[in-house]
C-alpha cells in the first residue's frame, strides 16, 4: 500500500486518531500536511512525520477556503477534525447544534468542495471522512453529534454518486469508542454525572463492543491508509465500521 509521491492533508492531525493517521500515511510514503487549531500539537506531529503544520479551524468557512487555496493540490484528503458534546435533546442549545454541524460536517464539505475538483482534473484522488458509529445508529444524549456524523456519512455517499466515473474515491471510516483523549473526557463526564468511578465508566464503554475493548487509534489509521492506496480504487461510497463489531449491517 505504498503512498510514495502522494501529498496528504489530515485535519485534526495533532493528536489522537488524527496523529495516528498522519504517522501511518507518512510511514507508507506520503508527505503530510497536519492541520489543526492547536499550533503546538500540529507542529510536534508535523516534525515527527517530516511534514508541514497548517493552523486551521475547520469550523471557520473563510479559514477553510483560505487554507485550501494556500495548501494547493493534494492527492489525499482526510477529514478527521471533530468535536463531541452530549446533552439530552431538549437541553441541546442552538450553539451546541451549530458547533457540531460546523466542525463535524460543514468543514469537511467545504474541503471536499475545494479539493476534489482539482483531484479529478489531475486523474487521482482519495478522500476519507472520519465519521463515527454514531453516524450509523442513534445514540441517546447525543442528538447534535449523531446528526453531524450522519450528515458526514450522507454527504460522503452523495458525493460518491456524483464522482463515481472519475479516478477519485471517497469513503467514510466509522470508529466506535477509541482510546483517545475524547474517550477520556467522555469517561470523566459519565463518572461525574452517574457517581460511578472512572474505571466503571470506562468498562461500560468497553462493554459496548463485542470485543470488550476500545479500538486503538492505530487500528483506525490502518483502514484510512488502505483506503488511500491505489489498490483500494474499488472501494467507493462506503461507511466502514472500525468498532470491534459494535455495529453490524
């Protein structure tokens, strides 16, 4: 699965799944632009993979448009940047709803709109959108998050239908609970709201997978890198679960 000579842009690449993806793509030969909001994190990751750091808030449409123009043509786009918050649906504020959609769906759409047409013109492109198992099923207390990840999956399928006759593919990867800071934050919230200890809260999330564990970021990165390869050209418009069998369709 060599990516030699390919230039990849990974959003949310400073930590967690994004960093693992940047590291995997670089190991497989790609030159990687690591994008994110936290300069120290993206610069550290970029230095580790021999890439470049791009300060970017994907929730800012103007910033996304400017970054796409500044970065120039890319061969591989990985829309990984995301945010997660939880609340009962009747306590989900307009601000939370707008924030979830802006970061988790609209930013990815804006980058697809800017970067896929040049890929088509050059005769090669790979787009991988990192969604979530929450983009495939409903989850209580996560209305805004589920809506944003369902939007990403739907957007991916719609774009795939339009560009199927080109040399560009677009797919989603849908992780379940992944052993990252985002999971740690969720565990802390669960422990606080339920009065259970963090160990018990972690076990409750692990129990959602038939494998009884969280997925590691490197496992998600492997699937992303595979989808970016030349050999994966037959995989198009798919939403691939990486969740230990939590969602089976």
